């Protein structure tokens, strides 16, 4: 145990009364008044009895109710364990705190809501010769008739120095008692509830200033007893900004010692510019809930030759709230990520030295919960454009698509004989310079591969997974004789892994013959099971059928299809395709198909017209065909009158007349 000091870290606010199970050697969790447990002391040895006590972080034992075991023991075992679960200390509704030095008073259920129909009274009594200072950490009361009264005395008749009915705003500087006592009274009605209150108190000597306090911050002092003339300088935790007060205050006035300025406050603000190698960005008002309709922008800047790494440790947003990260110094940059709702811890890497964070909360959202928001830690990391080097894998090797592990590089993993890959065989370098998955491994093969089935047979298997030592027996159907080993055994071969003692032998395929005008590759009499035979045609011939045949394993083995034929190509095809070994059969028939498609409709149309013509000729009784070789002149019916009374023109021996018809 060490004497209480303001530099000691404060326990988490969500468990204000519970001390950690770590005590000095052979100690118990019952330190005397004014002492606190060292949070960095040695752990409890095996078998050491520990008696947890319900107390404030500063060892006041009258303000909590212990729920759970009052005594738990560290059991001696291979892995030491506690005999029972850690108890929970709940805030009581009222109580008397004698010889109060420093501590907190909270409403029942804090930071959750208090209950209805409460009437709680707390009496705070400082040591003799001391006064009390009361600091308001939080006061949140439901409307209607819920009320908080603080009286400057030791009973309900003492004059009030704070009444939530009368005062709209909390006094930033807190409250000072004129004597040794404060009396706190909290009453709630039958409807509505809120988070309640959290008050911090400390005792100070007459003729001295009280010990300053700044939530979410620290301070340094020139004299820890705070006599007149003492100066105190404040600073905030990362992510918080100093507001509503002076950074440095001084204890003045020997007749009535007091601070010359109000203590400042540290708050998580909306928006800001952070230029440092590392820092923290908090949602507005963290850890309290952020407000509605907020639009906050933070700019993060590190050294130009570095890039920003974001560690998002807490992310709990409402359904209509959005948190966006931009890879640059404004909102037009590429989006690194955009998130809403809740998510576990994750990291983001920017490509440059600047990142912009934008947070927008829904203006129409409901009431937010405590610790709803986000906590983002950022730091500068080396600026490069490559993913980290991947280590070699045991019993295998890796190959990369390019020497530099740039964005888009693919690394392929392989295993030595006798080993098989566990995990992804390909990893890709993503745009954020992280690999697409975890590193795979090569594990020793402990089973043989499935030997397959033999046609017209059945098999008897000793183990379905074919481990080393298992057997497979082949039994032929009636009328068939087994060719090859009938019993296979899986043996372990250190170099190449497990293999069968005698793999099944399949009959070869016989040469199917060479088509006229064609060639084979390769050309042999027998072809092993699984081999491929290729066909081609000589110049001027087209290949009809499959160009490749495969010898399918079996008893007997057979070809995958019938051999093709080589057909003579046309004159034009020969010269247009003389450099090709084979011509598809569809090309040879294409011209014939086109001619037929054109000729047939024309022929049908001609026959139809001829039939119609013959029908009408017979119906009118006229010859089917009449040529205009004889008949009257087409102008015989015209009457012609000639008048020769027109003037006569004579030109030598020739006469010309003008005739009217």
C-alpha cells in the first residue's frame, strides 16, 4: 500500500468501486484510511488469501454495497484460479463518510439510470481542522420532480448551497464548505429516470487552497500542500482540449486562501487540426454520448516522408450516423473507409502524410447511450509502397509475380514432395499494403490418394481416408478377369509421402488407324492409358471429326472417340487455306448452304406466277401466247381530213404542203 496521490490512475468509471485483484505480497484488499493499493505491485502468490473490500478508488468504505463473495482465495494449481467470481460493489443510496479525505459520491446505478421513488442522503465529514471542496463531475436529472440539494452543514436543516430547482447551470468552480460538513440529498419521483450524479470531494487544511481537479487531464504543482503562493499547471489527456479556464492558476489571499482562476475543463471537441507524430481523436463529448445533428471534421498531419496509420479501437455509432476516412487533406480525396453501426477494433493505412476524418450524426436520432462513439489512435509509419516481406514456409517455397512487393503483387506458395498446403496458396498485396490472408503452411501427407475404381469390378476398402497401412482389394464382376494387382497397400515413403504398393495397371489402347490423307502424332502401335493421340491432314484436305483422342484408362482401355477423316477441299479453299493442316467441316458446306437458301425461294415464286398466268388465260378463252405480228393499224379508226388550200411553197422542183389532220 502506498499513500494516495493525485498522479495515481483512476479506476474505470464503469466500475467505480471495484479494486483490481493485485496486492502487495501476502497483503489483503483492506488498506487503512488514506491509503490506496499500488496498481503496479506484485501479483498475489499462489495460495495467498485475499479479502476484497467494497470501497471508492480512494479507500472510503461507507458508500458501497458488496454483491458477491466477501472472501475469495487464490487456489494453488497448475494454473492458479480464484475460488469465486470477483464481487461487484454497487453504489448505495446514502451513507455517512467520516474523516473524508478524497473520493466520489455517485447515485445508485451510475453511470446507468437511477431508480424511481428514491430518497438518498449522504453526510460528508472532513477531519478536524479541514474543510471540504465539492466538484461536479456530472449531474443529469430527469425533469418533473427529481431534485438534488447540497447543504452546508450536517443535516437536512442546514442552508443549501446548491439546489437543482433553483440553479440552471452547474458551478464550474465547485462548492466550498464553511466547516467540516456537506449534506447531499437526492430525491426522485415515480416517473422518468436519468444517469443521476457523480460528485468528487476532497478535504483541505485551513489556511490552504483545496487540491485542484481536472477530469480527463493532469496537473503539476509547485507545492503538494497548496499553501498561498502555490501554482498549478494543467494539461489534458490525448484527444481532449482544455476549455473554460486558465492553464495556470495560483493560490492567493492569505486571509481566505483561494485560487485566482477557475479550474479548466478537458473536453473531446468536434473538429480540429492535429499535427504530431501520434495522437488520439475522440467522438464529441467522449465518453459521454455525442449530440444530434453534428458535422465534425478533423485533419491529421504527420511528417511529409511518412504516412498515417489509424488504429480504430472503439466504434459504436447509431444506425444513421456515419464516420468517413479520406486519404488526403480534404473531402475530395479517395475514401479509405466509411462506417456506421458497431464494429470491433481494426486498422487503416493511408498512402500519404494527411488524413481527413468526417463524422456526421443523425439530427433525428433518439437518446444516445453512455460510451457510444469512437476512439481513434493515429501515428506515423514509414512511407513505402510495398507490403511487408513474407517469411519462408517450412517444407516449401514461395514465388512472387514481381521482385518488388508492390500493390497487386501475387505470391504463390508450393510444398515439397510428401507435404500438402494448408491454407490459401495465393496471397495478394492489397492497396492498403496488407496481404489478402494469413500465411499458409506445408503439412506432411499422411494418407494415400484414392486409387480410383476399376471398370466391371468392386473394391473392398479397409479405411475410407486411406491412411498409411490401409488396403484396397479389387474384385472383378462375373465374367471378367483381373489384370494387375488385386490388393493395394498404402506405404509411407519419407521422400515422396505415402504411396500405394502397386498402382493398378491398365491395358493400352491400340492404334485406331491413320485416315486417308492424314497423319498421326505420335505414331505407334500401342498407346499407354491416359496418353493423347493427335490427327492432322495433308495440304488440300479438311479434317472432319475430333482432332485429339485420349486413351481412357480401364479394363480394357478405350479411345475417347472415333478417328476423324480427311476430306478433299475445293479449289478455292485449297489456295485460300493451303497453309492450314485441317479445315473445319462447316467451311466446306457453307457455299452449298447459301446457294440452296437463295435458289429455293426463287423457284417457288416462279412456279406460283406461272400457274396464275395459265389459269386466267384458259378462263378467258384466249390463246396462252399471242404475238403482235399482224392486225389493223392502231390509227385506223382516226378520220383524216386534208386541206390543200394552204399556201403552196415552191422551191425549184420541190413542192411543200402544210397538211392539217
